[in-house]
C-alpha cells in the first residue's frame, strides 16, 4: 500500500487511548500521584476496553484460556477479602488482560502496525526528553538518583520492540534502543539497567552466535565498568566501595533501600500461611504497619506469595510462562511484521518478571501492563487479520483455477 493510503489510516481508538494515558502517566506521575485523578490513567482505558468487548463483533483472538486460572484465583480471593482497596487491587490485576482481549478483537492490518511503529517512536522521544528534563542532566551533571520509575519501565518495554527490529535488519533502531537504555543509567535504577540491557542479547530474532556473543560481551564490559563507577558504588554499598562478590543480601554493607528488612519480615509472615496466603491486598496493610509510610514491598513475587500463597503465585507464574511460550509459537509462524511484535511481546514478559523481583510493576499498569498487553493484543489481532486475508486469497485463487479448468 502506498504511503498516502497508509497516512489515511488510523489506529483504533482503544489503542490510542492506552498510548495517551501511558504518556500522561509518565509525564505527570509525580504530580498526579497526590490526587485521585491518577487512577483515571488505567480506569478510562479499562472502561473503553470493556465497551469494545461488549459492542465489537468478532472473536477474541487473545488466548484468554491461558489466563482463566489466574482470573479465577483473583475473583475467588476477592470474594473473601477484607483488606482495604482489595477490589481496586483485584481489578488492576486483571485490567491488562481485559485490554489485551479487547485489542485482539480489532481489525489490525500490517499498515496499522507500521503506524503503531511510528507512534511508539514518538513515545520514545517523549520518554527520553522527559528523563533529561527531570534529572537535570542537560546541565551536564549526572544525578545520584531520581524518581523515573515510569520512564524506566515504559522505556524497557519499548526496548523489546527496538531490539527486535534491530535484529531483523532495522539498523537505526539500535540508536533508539540505546537512547532508551540510557534512561535507567541516568536514573541509576539497578534493576532497570539489567532488565533493559538484556533486551538486546536475549531477543528472539534469529541472530548468528558470533554476533550474539559480541553483543553480550560488549554489554558485560559496559556493565562491569558501570558497576565500578563512583555513582553506582555509592548506591550499591553504604561504604561507597565494594566488588561484585560483595553483592549479596547477607552483606550488611549492601544498600537495598530498606527492601531487605521488609522482605525478611514478609518471608517470616508468608511461612505462617504458605499455601493460600493472607488474602487480597493484605501485603499493603503489612508493609504500611511495618514502615509507617510505604504501601508496597517493592517485590511483586513476595506480594503474590503473601496475598495468594504459593499456590496462587505458582498459578500466576504458570500463566505467564504459557503466555510467553504461546507468543513465541505464534511468532515463529507469522510473517515478518507480525513476528516482530510477537517476539517483542515474549521478551517483554521476561522484562516484566525481572522488574517484579524489585518493584511493584504488577500494579504499575498505567505505564507498563496496559501498554504491554496492548502490544500482545495487537500481535494476535494482526495475525488473525493476516490469516483471514491469506485464506480469502487462496479461495479466490482456487476459484480462478477451477474456472480456467472448466473453460
């Protein structure tokens, strides 16, 4: 299709709404966190997604059957919940799934995927500029730390797209990837650096072993140099000096920003009700009572264990694994443009799982989860559109052959 025809096309309203509120969440996180309006960043996309599910004809291409066990866990636990905000937390747990389902019902062709690719480049520019402004790096001074959780996590998600594009021959996307990968380095978020860094060498696009080895080697060298830089040393260790061997939770000199104390006490309480947990959002009550200020443990794997027990956590992890494998399988059979989206989706699940170990990403749906499952939903919708188009083309070809034979 010509560029003029592509220009006439638009992304569906639901996709644009998710993108818009993702940007708003990144731009206004610090301001809006003080007001109830911050909830609109995920509530409005959710309501529109529900409206699409109800009114839009067609099948849900998103593999909802994979997530039914986890949805049932959330609903069952909610029915017995007594903790404050249990309903809100439960809705937030399944909100990205609902958005993924709704997006997968849409008619998405490859031209729309090209529009989406152009759109997430604009998001990348906004993220990078916002990070530069917020940190004041434009003055030539690297900050010792900054509150850029939204920019770091959304940037890591987009890095899965740019890394996959690069491996499939879009060489300029390496620059886009590097720009976003620099955000956690600027912000000095340790897991952000790791989670973003792995998106390039772990991409599922075909890559020669030598090239993959070179990429890993370069990143290891960079990571090693960064670790021993003055900025990182001061953040990693109370003494301001340590080695890689000293990175252990048993090391009292390791700075965990108070996380270790919370995690140790949570593990003790988890052991009291290991299988079924304490109930929906009980972790928030515990952390608030423990710290007096914080509401979340900065470790979603422990959050799930505390609230839903080992059984609920295992179900969630299993659903996540199945989604990862299903996207990989679909991607391996799809054409190039759709394959890139499927492979980036699978890679984003690894990024998500890593962030879960040190942050509250499972509740950060307004700047990660909703956009992540929008991308997943787009891959399934585009794949279904492509298969239907190919089927119609084959039928048309068969009719032409039959007609010629009869003639």
